[in-house]
C-alpha cells in the first residue's frame, strides 16, 4: 500500500466539500426512510482509494456525529498517520507523517449555500437520493458521483460504496469510498473525539497546494 500524502488527503476533503455543493445546487427531497433520522452516532471502517491526482489507498475509521461532524482516522502498522474532521465551522486535515495540517473555516460558504452537516452525512451514506453528474453552480468545477451496493441497516437502507470523478481548480480528482457496515457501531457504542493540532506542526496554505 502506498503511503497517502497530504495532497491526497486534501483531495478527499475537497471532494467531500464539492459533493455538498453539488447536492445543495440540486433540488432534493427528504430521505424516504424515516428511521434514518433516529441514529445519533455511527462509527465504521472505511477504505478510501484515490486514482487521481495520484494513486493511493488508505484504510481507517469514520465517525459520524449526526448533524454535527464527520471524523476520519487512518492507521498504518498500528499507528495513527492521519486525521480529518469536518464540522459546520471547520475542516481540518492533519498529516502526522510530515507534521503538517490544513484548516479552513467553511461556515460562511455553507451559510450562503444553505447547507448543513446532515446533508453531507446523508449523501456520504446514501440516505438521500443518489447524486448525478452536474456542474457546480457558479464555477467550472464539476463532480460525477455514483453510489452502489445498497445495504440494509437498523436505520434504513444506506450505500456501501461511492465512486467519484471530479475536477476542482483544474485538478482531476477521482476515487472511491467504501463503508463496512458489517462492522458498524451505533449511538451509545460510539466514542467520539475532537481534533487537536499538535505543537510544532506547520500549516499548509490550501490555495498554494491546489496550484501545484
């Protein structure tokens, strides 16, 4: 397995953000499964494969705090090598190999777009209608998403695999996200954690990173 780099981790966060933008620019209805709104927390294994801008894959654990946050923790050889957390007012990626991090505040954008964390979680887990290829309103960036492998869960049908192909700031980004619902933990069985940037880590300018 190739060690994932900070640009690849950023690609993941950018793709998730673009996914939310796309969903916000489409008319969508509430989930057809009422039970989906009853869970409060979810933790499950995740495998992320990046095919562009560079090939890489990484396995870890995703934690969903319903309507509040999405957290990611990646490990190799028993050590945590990367973390990410997205909330309504912060999006942070920490690369523990290189002692670098990226942190941005998406609150103004989310407010203007009329988006929230529940929308992001619904789309990532396949709770709402499937997204189709489209162009993000107000930009030249586009993302095509295909969700497959429906899975019955205690809280309705969700989707075990999401493939994406996109172009953000002139960079092609594509890959897949695979959720292992067979090992999912729900609600009180989930331990949530905040994200703290360790002392001595240097911040990476996201704008400069995107132009490289």
